[in-house]
């Protein structure tokens, strides 16, 4: 009495696009603010490698960023912002009723695209031996990407990464291509 769902329907991958195309698609949807204003409590996801250390105040920053803005009740809202000298000049909340992705998935996808477009793509470690391959990821990735990697192998505990996946050697090259083509990640080789 159960219905089988195909892997394609369960994964619901986005269309493969360049990081520039993703960044431009969100930048063009920003709603301009009539006069740039500071937003108290706005947290910007700035440049860097260590996710938790990347969060900062807008201060005197300028540019296009992923951010979280406070609301009266509940968790801060994921958004994309254009910042001019610490003030918001454009804003786009990264959620919509009926959207197929969580707001954090949209934000992390956009951030990966921003990092790649800026010439500092996030990295992953790949370790392989005759028995298994391991992929360590150090920045958050969207839920659909985690499902894709879990389908190829299995999530296992990692010591220094945000996520680690063990893969059979036969699926390793497919997983590596996926990380590079869909998330624009660059590989660091690690000796086993």
C-alpha cells in the first residue's frame, strides 16, 4: 500500500547553473530601500572559511550578502541584502509560502554561489583508499545536496567538518562532480 517515490522526485535538485547566474537572479529580485538604513541586530555572513566565525555586524561593509534580520517573535529571518557603508539599500527575504526549500537551504545555496563568484569557493576534503572514500564538507549545504550525498553513501560522524559522508569507491567520482557542478566547491586532497 506504499507509493514508491523516484530518486529524482525525492532529491528535487535545482537546475544546474553557474554561480554567477544564481547570484544575479537573487540580486535582481532585491527590493530597493528608499533611503539606506541600518538594521539593528542584522547579522551578515561575511567572507571566510569557518562558518561560525563568518557571522558579523554590517558595520561599514558594502556589497551583496546573505544575512539574518531580527523579527519580533521567532528566529531571525534569512535574507539577501545590499549593504552600503553598513546600511541596507536592498532587501529580499529568502522564503515564500509553498517554497520547496527551507529558507536556510536557499541562503546556503546563495552563499556558496557568492563565495565561488568572488573567487573564494568553499572547499571539501576527499580521502580515498581501496575500501571507501570520504568527503568532508566545511560549510553548510542545502538539504537537497545532503540527500543527494546520503543517497550515494551514508553520513558518518566527522571530527573537524560540518558534514562527512562515506561513499563506496564506485560512487566517489559522481559525488565529486556533484559538489563541483551544483555547489561550486573545490577539492582539497587529503592523504589517508
